[in-house]
């Protein structure tokens, strides 16, 4: 069974940084692209960033580009997202998401339960 | 950026009735569309990919159709567990984008 367990969320002040992590199990982690999707309270889903199975391809949404870094450690089956210079509009539940394949089939067949990030002073 | 527009925002349907949800893309995306179901307090769940292929374990009452810029998700006979919010997502181009969602509520 695929399991994705996010951690690292919490209350953080504007301008500070946060690192989210996702522990993956139940599938061959290296063989799949991974993505972060977020959802602001009461709002729709927003794609944040994706990384290919080998880490060779990376994309970011404009809303986080330049202040975020997605990475993966295939030896530890973990996915990470570092967001710097946090803003109130970054407040959201962040989902760790597994893609259908190693790259190119960018739909999401497994989701974690999410971790809430609240940016407030 | 490809803008995805879902309609209606809210759909009121009686159990056992048919529900048809729409998703429109601002430019052609061929069949690179997925649908997700999300219940309150839960993560989304994949229903459909490739515009019309049901994901593993998804009941046959869920069907997707369309290509190009217009897509529909049909639930043939609504069950109590189907009342939820449905999201469409295009994966034709970066950035990946979602529609705003359609909430299916009990009439």
C-alpha cells in the first residue's frame, strides 16, 4: 500500500523559512515523479512543484519560484520542499503527491494527508 | 498558463440521480485531463486520467469524456458517498493547473 506521510508544517512568521518533508513507502520511490500540491483554507488545489524520479527534471509554480527548492533523497525515500521568505498567501495544507510514472504522466495517483502551514505574525 | 474553469461551482442533486460536471480549458489540452474527488478534511483521490480512463478501484458509475477544451465528469447514479468536491487538472503543459472545483451537494 502506498503511504505518503508529510511533516514539517506549523505556524511560522512572515519572512521565515520552512522545510516540509514527505516519507514515502509501499512503492519503488525512484521510479516515480513526485509533486507538492497545496490548498489554501476553503480554496481549490494549487500545484507547487514537481521533481522527476531521478531528480533531473524540476518545475516550480511562479508563486514559489525563486524562493523554493524541491528535492528528493532516493536512498531514504523522502521528498522535501524548502520555502523561503514565507508570505501570508503561502498559508495552506501542503500535500505530498505521487505521480503516475517517472516523468511525463503528470497526474496524481496517491496523496498524503497533508501538513498545514500557517504564515502569521 | 492554461486556465481551467469548472461549472457549476455547486451542484445540488438527489441520491440516485445523474450528475454532470463540466471542465473547460482555455486552450486545447488534447486528452491530458484528470479528475479528483475530495471529501471534507480528506486528501483528493484520483478518479479519472486521460480524460476518460477510470483509476484503479473507481466504480463504473463514474465516467469521463471530452477532448480539446471541453470535458465532463458524469456520475450516473449518485450514492451517498459521492457527495464531495470534484477537481479537474490539466497536465498538457507547465504549470500544471486545476479548476476551481465543483461541490456536489445533497438536494
